[in-house]
């Protein structure tokens, strides 16, 4: 495990939870006291302040990168040097150029690589995706994902150089991969329109943004991200298709509401802003945030000698979409997604939108009225005239 901070500990709780046979055998942390503390808390035999020593440790089979964004690439390069399988937290790079170098490096070294995008592994998401892939929603037209909270927990996030950006990169990476998964990871994201601003925080990066990602088949992805949202961690997705709709609420309203005056109140959930009054606790954060299913997929893939559901390639595509969002926020125009490496479909046209009624008409809509009549709205194929038929 590289990094003993916020996500390193969540990962460790998941990796070693529930009688798991997976074991952290070495912890690298920048400060000796943090490395030692982590080793004590998680019974890790080897701790070090030397990153390479941890990666090269003979018992290490896979390296888990839980370091600030600006350190991902150096860590990946060391994994390549020592031919160690590597799984890296999100975002893969600070930009697509960095992510592309990492992708090319792991592929050249021939090592297993996994992108730790936990939010496409939540139980709710996996079930929703299965329904979408089985056609329950028909053709996907729009997929929206929102992640907003009151701001990150460590200083480096707020420094544009170390983090690579603000909430677009930090939170938008989740949203883009969620929408992309619903729309289809083989469908090319082509252009992005984004509004971003620094509304509240005294920082150089954006603290609030909204973006639209256009896909080659005409579907639209939407992300809403903020580091200025009050009220906790808001994680919601909406998917709209020609045959159905899905709404997911992953965190603030999970069906567990609690009121307390604050007596005996403790930790409630990630980024909760209060521990009194009406609260929305989360039953099992590790599971509800997808960590358990994510590591299961990573290690099953590794052992089965096949790619994980999320690889460095996916991390690279996400970075490329976000780069376009940053360009658009500046230019105020639709900006093309620049993908030097694309492994999905190409030349996909906009899907067919017309529903046949009979030889003369297309069906626009049918509706049962409150007064018992069934109404059909039809369009004449030749004249284009719209008519209404009451049955
Ligand atoms: N849901 C998620 O997937 C999720 C959530 C939070 C963070 N993350 C990602 O995890 C990574 C780490 O974030 P975090 O929240 O754990 O941050 P953190 O600040 O809590 O922990 C970072 C760790 O890296 C160490 N570190 C900081 N600067 C360093 C340096 N210059 N050299 C060596 N070590 C250094 C810190 O001591 C700490 O151990 C980031 O890439 C972040 O985007 C992912």
C-alpha cells in the first residue's frame, strides 16, 4: 500500500475486512510515524518511508497507489521497473498526457493494471448497469451523475499543481465514468461543454462546475460537481432511456434516517457536516461506496489473467474527457475530446428515433386520458403533418 491517508485506510478496511484472505504486506508512507501507525493498525509486517523499497518488497504481488495525484506517475513507473501489478486510485493522471504515459508504460512493461473507480462498483450501480445492459431502459439518451460535498480533507487537493485541478478533476472523474458506463464504454465521447467557476473558496482551481459530454451515438452525459455544497456528500445518478428511467441515490438518502440531539454522537458518514439533528447515516460505507466489489473484480481479473472492468485505459479516457471540460470552461465552446488512443467503436451514427405506426404514419405518442379515451399522436410520413386520433 502506497499512502496511509484517507483512501489508503478505506482501501485497507476493505482489503482486510470480512475475513478476507487478502493482506497488506508492506506500507509506504512519507512520514515514519504514519507508516508505523498504519502498520500497527492493520498488522502490516513491513513499513517504510522508501517507496521503491515497498514496491520491490518480495512478498508484494500487487501495488495499490493511494497517493496524491501528482505522485501517481512516479509510483506507476516504479511498478513498471519492478514488474509489479498495479492498481491506482482515481484520477489516474492530472491530465490525459500524464494518464497516457502511464497507460503506455504499464502496457509496455506487460503488467496488470487496474483503475480504482469505486463508484462503478457500488451494489446499486452494478444492479442498475445490469438492467441497462439487458435493455430495460431501451436506448440510453441521457446519463447524469452528481458528486458534491463541502470540500476535500487534505491540503494538497487545494493546490492546483499537486492536484492537477479542482472539483472537475477530483469529482468529475467519478461522474464521467458513471455516465460513460451507462451509455456504453465502447461509445466514443466526442465533445464537451462545461461551465466552471470559483464561487466560494480562496483557490486557483474551480470549486463548482457543470458539464455536458456528447457521445458519438447522440447520447448525452452530464456531470455536476462541487466543493462548496453544504449538507454532506451528495452522490446521485439519473439515467433516462427510451423505455425507462433509473434514479440512484448512493449516500444521503439510503433509507436510513436518524434523529439525535447530539448526545453520544460520533462519526456518521464520509463528509457528514453534522452529528446532531436529522442525520443520514450509511450502513456499510465500504460496500455502499463499491470498494469491496472493486477489489474483488481487480483480484479475480489478476488471477484469471484477464483485464479488470476498469483499467488504466479507462482512466486515460476519463482524463481526456476532463481535459476537454477544462478547455471548454475557458473557451465557452464545445471542445473536442482528444483521444490519441481509442479502442471502442468508431463511426457510430445517431441511433434511429422513429417508431412505425403503419404504412402511412409514425407514432409520436399514445396516452390514456382521464376521460377514458385513448389518444394517438401520429405523423404522416410523406406530408410531415401531425394528427391526433382518438380511439
Ligand atoms: N473514492 C475514491 O476513490 C477516492 C477518495 C478519496 C481520495 N482518492 C484519491 O486517493 C489519492 C489520495 O487521496 P487521500 O484522500 O488519501 O489523501 P490524503 O491526504 O488523506 O492521503 C495521502 C497520503 O499520501 C501521503 N503524501 C502526501 N504528500 C506526499 C508526498 N509529497 N510524498 C509522499 N507521500 C505523500 C500522505 O502522507 C498520505 O499518506 C488521491 O489521488 C485522491 O484523488 C480517491
